[in-house]
């Protein structure tokens, strides 16, 4: 049963209008994972250090574990579940597969979302820009080189698909 402090939070997630019950302290990550069943965003450190929970809010990567769900009302949220289209993986997801950018995969949803936000605003990011954009996403497995290569590959393929 709802407690008096429970409220309905209306969000736009991956293009859909959704609602879930939250308390004033519910984080966006908790709302996504436990309220909406979107478990792609990972709960790693839960204190803003690892980036595993990264989602994109109004075009900017956000650490959803330290963002209140209520603060995201009316904003456009994209999670890793929103990358694939019509059953086909996004170019970034394909490139991570091809380039070996994911090993255990725990960091991957957050890395993908930081990379996706970067490619939304920059079609040809250099290695330095990619490293900077992903600097908040910790990966214990890959040593990052293959992640950077995967982002470069995806960027090239997206440019090719757009004919430039
Ligand atoms: S789970 Fe959010 S930064 Fe680690
Ligand atoms: S692939 Fe394992 S933490 Fe990045």
C-alpha cells in the first residue's frame, strides 16, 4: 500500500510516457530498474563513482544513481534499452560486439549511453574526445582500447550510413 510520501512520477523513457510510484528520495536508477523493470542500467557503486548507471537525460549523460526520479519529470530519458530499433542493435552495440568492447559487460550499458550521447553531438570525435566522454565510466576488464576502437567504428559506420 502507498505510504503518504509516495507519489506518482511521470517520465518519458525511450520515447514512451510512463509512470511509477516513487518516494521523494527514489533515485532515477531505482525508478528505472525497480519501478519500470528496465534493468539494463546497472547498479554498481550506487554513489556516483563508476558510471554503470549512466542514462541520457535531455541529451546529457547522467548518473542515475545520484539523480532523483522526481527531478526528471517531463524530461527525455534514454536508457540502453532504447538504443535498438525495430529489433536491430544500434551501430554502437554492433561495434562493441565486433571490436570486443565488452568483456564481462557490467560497465557496457553505461559506456554505451555515454558514447551514444557523444555521437549525438559529434559525428567524428577524436580519440581524446572519446576518452573524455567516457572518463566517468569505469571498466575493469578491457583496458579501454577496444572500447575506444568500438566507438570509432560505430562513428564511422554512422557517418557512412548518413552519406558523409
Ligand atoms: S552505480 Fe551510479 S555511478 Fe556507480
Ligand atoms: S567489460 Fe567488464 S567492467 Fe567493463
